[in-house]
C-alpha cells in the first residue's frame, strides 16, 4: 500500500478508501490509485483484512450432491445473495454421508467462514454447537437440524405429497404406489406421511407392497416398480418421492403396455416436453436458497432472533401423466 500511495501521490488512508470502496475520494484520485494498483500488481491481503475486521466475507454451503438438478438453482440463489452482501461462497457435497457432512462443515469453519448453510445428511448436529457459540451463523435448508435448535427453511413436503396423491385419487385411482428415498431422510418420511394422509382421507387402504423407501438407484427403483405392477392387483398409478425416482419411473412406464399414471415430487428438465408431460409437485429451490441466505445475513448483521422454522409452499403442475385414468 505504501508503494501504491507513493506512485499515486496520495496518502495510505486514500489507498485504503479506494481498495475498500469507501466514499470521500474524488474520481481523478480514485483513477490514479487504480492505475498505480494495476501497474504494481497490488493485491489486497485478505488475511490481514480478517485480522483487522474479524470477518472473512465468506460463507459455506454444504449440499447433498451438486450434480443433482434440484441443488443447482438453490446453489445459484445462495451465491447471488452472498454476492450482494460482498461475500464469497464456498461449497461442497456431502454425498448423503453424515461423516462427510461433519468433516466438510468443520473444515469450512476451520477456514473461518462467517456463516454456514447446511443441507443435512445426518441427524445429529451437536458438533456445530461450539462453532455457533463462537459466532458462525448457521441455517439449515431442505431438512431440519438434528438435536440442536437452529434456523431451518423447508418446503411443504407433507402438503405437497398429500395434494399430489389426492390429484391421482381424483382421477379415479385407488391402488397408488409410493416410491421414495431412504427412510432416514426427513423429506422422504414427510412425503410418505402426505401419501398416507391423502389415502386415509379418501378412505382407501394402503397395502404395504405399494410402499417402498430406499436407494434412488435406477436398478432398485425399476425392480420395485416392476413388483408393484405385477400380480392380480397391480397399482394403476405412482407417486414418486423425488426427481431421480420420477425419471426412472418414466423409463419403466414407457415399456408398459397399459397406461399408468404418474405424479412426481420435484420438477425436472424436459418434464413438460415428454408425451404425456409429467405432472409434478414443484418446489422452489431458488426460493429456499434465497430465504435461507437472507436469514443467514440477518444473523451476521447482529440480529438477535430466536431460531425459526420457515416452510415454503409447493404447487401442483398438471401436465398429463397425473391425469391418466385407471386402465380397464
């Protein structure tokens, strides 16, 4: 900074103001400082800045899987809000592994991020209590934290699934299969609860052979669907617990001789271009990211707020697959 100040013919304070975007510098002086910075290859020392201000202007995001289409808009929304606050986003994927989630979250804390946004893989987040007490603002998204009190932003998984299944019932279906994710995942169990509630509200029994929770691996989903479609009383419709399950079921049902209705939780690319289009319960992943990051920066600004549970609505998008009537 001394070299920049000498070359531009200004004081150290003026260089500091220009570098940090502070007011009180004339355009001509600012131009001279920037020219000196460029000529000397000056780069701000963020380590020194951290020591002075106590903040790194970085936030961490722990996702399940960045390759999942659902998390793309969420990640982008978090990044945009962080950028608007002058902060850099660092993210990583837990791969649905609680140990990896813990390792990643603590590694981000060790790098002095100001705040964390976490999509939980595990169900015990007490390991974050010391970090939160030390001032690391933390917000959970998509699933609640386990065994600690913390802000969480969710979609209405229960209500969305209930509405999607009710839509199939309204189309005349009585034997509806549910294929979802692992039972330890909050969203999977809430969507299953919505399914059972809709069936119960219509006075319809649920055979346990119509319900399957587990891996979203295509082989597992395909085998499960084949079993539900076989025998003397096959299902006439499916409710898919997430977009990965829905995509596999689209492939399975394309080979079926008889039409089978399908409603999926989560929208996905090209769902509207298939024939028939895929009826979905859509959640707003970008809104989840924006609301969670806004909450994070409220805490970073010093707001003393009790932990809240914010639940965002879903919407049913009819496109054709969920309106197919029962065959025969």
